[in-house]
């Protein structure tokens, strides 16, 4: 047991960790933009140490540091692990007088923390990914204008993190692009294996999508993509990963979701799209999707195995007449009708 109290666990911990992972900043190279912000925080607040701290499952990792060389410390020692449990700046005037931190190795040993102030880095989804914090080796206090400055600098850090995330998104739909989907998918697969939880994948594309672009133009096509994404997103859970894999192909990775449950969600999305109206409503073109569902099995060597099996199911649905959901598991193909309930 550590010689100091355990850190609090945020109520949204699992989704917070997933949000942190999906920002793609853990263990990334040094970022000069973040470096400038911690340098500025140290100068403005007259602190010897300033850090961007991202609080992972078992550690805090520092993508930007001023006055400290180490890249990470255990989460059990992290002042920032306490900060992310609330939504306001945490100020510790003298760590030796605070029962949460008095026996902390970072206080008793190097770097000799006495003063700490941290502002949460809250994502657009509302999860505290970490902090911008400043540290001194002597007791002190911040006045209200200084607390406001720290909070504003934290907002700049979060803006940089969001900009980095946006670089991995499709500019039309705002969904994760193919490269990021595969990277995050591999991480989700490894986590599902560690936790012994199910993981399902639903790949789908819009049938005869080129007809829309050819007959009504690319602006209409882009609007259809957005409308389909909106319909699908309404059926998904916060932890689901939604990506645009190709021009009209999409994928939804569903953590902690059985294949049967994924089939139900996929069929609901198919039905929603089939009922959708648009510029094509009065023509002979009827919007619909074909999809394939599969679940993680022990024989999968990595995410690519799961993905290409879902694609195999997608091709099966198309071959069976389109406007339906099919599944493939363990090398066997099973079609699930798009016109009736899935059993």
C-alpha cells in the first residue's frame, strides 16, 4: 500500500481513458506548440516547473515539460490524478501540510514539490484528460487573476490537443479516418483481450452511391454522407468508434458488445437509412446500405483480421442482393435479412 491516500477515480473513468486514447497524444514526440505553452506558464506565474500532464490508466505522462526531465510518473503519485476528479483548478499551497500529499515521494524526494496548481484539460466530449500544472519547491499561493491565467493557458493546451485530433478526422463527415481507425482499433482489440470482453465490428457502405454524385452532384452526395452518419450516430454508444474507411464505406467498432447485439444495432441503422428522404426521393433511386458484422475470436492475430472478416461479411450482403446485413464468424458466412427481424 502506498504511504499516502489513494487518488479518486472519476465517475467517467473508462470513457475518459478511451477519449484520451482517441486523441492520439500518448507517447507522442515532443510538440513545440505545447512546449511554448509550458514555458509561458512558468514565466507568467513565476514557477520553476510547468507541465502538461496526461493521466493514463496507471501513469501520468508529460508531453511537454519545463524544469523537469522525467517523462512520466506512476498515477499513484500524481497530484494531477486528484485534479481530474473535479472540473476546477486544484491549488495545494503547501504539500507538507496536506494529508493527501505529505508523504508522497515527489514531495519527500525529487523534485521536492511543495506548491502545486493544476487546471483540468477538458475535451470536447467533457472528459478531463489531464492537466496543465505548475509546481514550486516552496510554499506559495495564487491570487484569483493568476488562477484565471492558468485556466486560460489550459484552454490553449486543449486547443492544441483538439487540433492534433482533428488532423486524423475526415473533413466531410468529421469521422475518424482509415489510418486512425486501424490504429485505435488495434488498441481496442488489445484492451478487449486483456479485459476478457467482447468486441464487434460493423462495416457498411452506401449502395450505388455514385448515382447520387452523377445525377445530383457532389454537394448532394456530401449531404447524403452527413445524413447517413447522423442517423447512424444516433444508434451508437459513447464508447463506439465510428470511422469513414473509404468514399462511401464506413466502420463502427463496438467495445463490450456481443456480435448479436451488434447485429441488432446494424439492422436498426439499415432500417433508418432505408427510410431516409432526400434529393433522390422522387426518383427511381432508393437509398440503402449493405453491411457486415463480425466479432472478435481467439484466432484473430490483430485488428486487421477482424476488419477484413467484417468486409467479407459486407461483400456477402452485397452478393445476396444488397440492402441487408450479413455476418461472418470463424470462416462461415450467415446472411441476416434486411427486410425482417434478426433472430
